[in-house]
């Protein structure tokens, strides 16, 4: 009896991610959802610019690499031309909530029938740890060396709360991958986000609160603890919008 | 079969695109090209196509990127400031070797500039149009009929070479109305697109549409390969029209509305007994070097007539290896040279000939 195996929707390419990075877990959750729904053959993924830039090597479905922040626009084009395919984007906080904010908001407002996986680890990873739109007040990064000063550069963006104000989106949920229970919940949310698309319900975004041990300058275990103690109070987990429930 | 109808240049582009099998259009409003979007918004829903007004030019070109990745014909259109915004996407399209048709109905610049006709995006269109080493095929219509014909041709060239074709039209071309005939039965060559991301169906290895290449040796190789393709295009796709060039001593070079004006001036000058002809580039990239370098051995001088501060004039000098003097006759900022201005320039150049 097999008790554990690699999801079919992942290739054999070894991840380039740093030790202790949670991207691996999130990739796996996405791939498991694709496997469970049996949609690998018709899924088209859109990779971001950021740490997950090479996600196209890891997912076994057809993949497109987008310009920084533009994944939801690219996905819009793909979905509009191939409405029977399943289209997802996989984006970090800089990509989705800074440079790509317009594309994010407008694809949500249009209730574009796509699935967005949003990895929020409050820092720019790929470029070496600069302040992100989601970096916490006081958080020390390479470009906020004295801590994020909200009087100077404002407050972090709460993406789920903000998008929940729109009529458009079908489903918005914030999850985390800091412990087994939360990882299981995250997996369920991601699967639901794909199911919504299959059922033609529209825009689903799952924000995954995540870590960056390398650029946070912490051991992976300490990073998980820091996430729990600092990120989750600012970014509370939960469902922010579920239109199918509102209608009942 | 086709009926001759009266159309604006912008509308002719939209109708021709549909006839060429383009069922996807994404755009953002900007004068003087918005009729293209308006036409598409009306037509596409009725024929099962896709029209979507994007939140920005940036989003529009990336929606184009998405559709093109799936192997389908797709286009966007804009005017000068909007094309600057699309330049990021144009570079990514080039890096990912994706075909598309982009229309630039130019207005005066720089910056917000004006809304009157211009050709001042010549450098931007022909020398790259974004970061990195790349080219677009650039087509310059000079009648409403050509707006339609070159749109159809542009889609074909884009698919044939897996790259962007740009229609570079000045605002006059977009706004003026002329009779136009667009066949109901456009012959569309089918190009295989095994690279398209339409789902693996679990039957093949996954396709990846991508412009990232972190290994310098590999990225260098990709650039070399792309330039081999460009060399082929330079060899095979140059287009220009010659007018009264057989015995010409002076060669006027002009495209778009400037060519229309120049042709009138050439006819007038001939009446005065001046041996002058016109070369009208139809492809701006590849620049029609062959016909110009041939002319350089026959004529005594060139005059570049442009709606810019002198951009194509540089390509004429390069194409002719500066064998003969190249003069500039221009207006800018939304102004168009008059036939009298061009005629005066022809007379001035004639006077200086030995």
C-alpha cells in the first residue's frame, strides 16, 4: 500500500527554493488539488516574477511565464480564449499587491473565472529581501533597515479585506501553512478555488500566509513561530467572501 | 465576394482583422484610434468573438500575451502614449516568440502631446519598441484600403515568423474615410503551433511559454536564432512602391499621409520639368533597403518627407550608405507638410544639383 507519493501534477524537477521555504508546500497543495480534480490535462498555469518565477518547471501542466504583476491579465486572455480550460496564477506579494495591483483588482472586479494563488510572506524574496506591500509595520528589510515606518511609507495592504469590498469576486480566503492543521485547511481552500472555476462561478483568490526564513534572517522553525505571532494578528485567517454562501 | 464600402481607416482595420480570423481584441480608449475598439465591441459579441476593454494598455497587451500563448489570433490597438505603455509587453512577446498584430495610430508627442497626426514613433516602432534586442515587422499603410490589406498581411507575417506585426499609421490614416473593399473570403494560411499552451490533455510533455533564460550561453543562442529569423525577413519581406522613378534625378521618400502629399508634389514638379520620383516604403521594418540602395546609384539626391523631426531620414542614409545627400522636409506636432512645401523643397534640391 502506498501511503505517500508525489502528486502527478508536479514534474520531477528539483525545486530551487531555499531550505525551509513554504513554496514547496504550497506547490504541493496546488498539485494535489489538480490531481484530485483530474484536471491536469486541461490546466494552464501562469507563473509570476518573484521567487516562483520558475514554477513553470515544477507544474506538469502547460505553463506561461508572465511579466511582473501581469499574471491576472495573461490569465484573463487565456481563459477568454479557452473557456473550457482551467487557468490559475501563482503570485507573490510584490507581484500581486504592488506592481500588479491594477490587474488583481480588475480581474476580481470582472469576476474573471480564474483561480489565483497568492503567496504572502511580507517580503521580496527573489531580489534579496526588500520591503513588500505586505511587510508589517516595524518590519526590518533591506529597504526598511530601521523598520517599516508607516508615517513614511504607509501601511501594509490587506488584499482579502480590500477585494471583499468588490461585488465581483466569488471567493476570497486567507489561509496559512505554518502547521499541519493550517496546511490541511489551505489544501481545502485551494481545491475549492479550483472547483469554483470548474463550476464557472468566477474569481477565487486564496491568500496563503507564508514564510521567508532566508530573508527574514531566521531558522525555518523560528520563521513559523514569527508568522504565528506577527503575521496572523495582522492578517487574520478566514473566508472573506463566498458568494455562493451569501446567496443562500 | 466583397462590396466596396466607405469606411474610416480605423474601422477598416477592425473589419479586416475579423476577416483575417482574429476573434480576440483587447484595448483601452485613446484618441485617435478608439473607433477600432468601438467596432470590435459592436461586432465581436455577435460573431462569438471576444472584445474586452482592459483596465490599461499594460493589461491589454498582457491579455494579448495570454491569448497568443494559446495559439489564437489576437490583436490590440492604441495611439502613441498607449504604445509606450505596451512596450513592456511587446518585449515579452518578442522574448517568448509570440505572434500578434498591434496597431499604432500615431499622434504628436512626446508625452501626452496632441491628438493630431504624427509619424514621430518611427524610431520606437522600427528600432525595437521595448527593452532588449528585438524587432517587430512594421507596416505603413497610406490608404484606407491598405489599412485593411496590411492588417490581413500583418496577421499572416506574425504567424509565419512568430513575432509582432505592427501597423504604424498616422492619425490621418485612422480618421479619414475612403472606399474600401475587403473580401469575405480572405485566404488564411494555417500555421502549426505545437508550442501553444492549450492543455497537455495528459498526452504530451507540458509546453512552456517563457522569456526567462538565466544561463547566458543559452540566452545568447536564443538571440542569435531570433536574428537569423530577422535576417530572413530582411531578405524576403521588404515592400515599397515606386512612382515615376525610371528617370528620376531626385527621389522623395515618404510613407503614410506624407507619401500621399509627396505624390501630389512629385506630379506638380514633373509638370515643371523636374525629374523627380517617389519611393514609398510599405514595410518600415524591414526597411526597403534594396530598392533604396538601387536608387542611390541612379538619383542625385533624396528627400525624406516625414511627420517627425527626421527619423526615417537616418534609415535612408544607412540604406544608401550616404552615397547621395539626403534632405529632410517635415512638419511636427500634429502638422502635415503641404504639397507646396514638398514642391518647394524639390525645387530647392533641384537648384543645388550640379
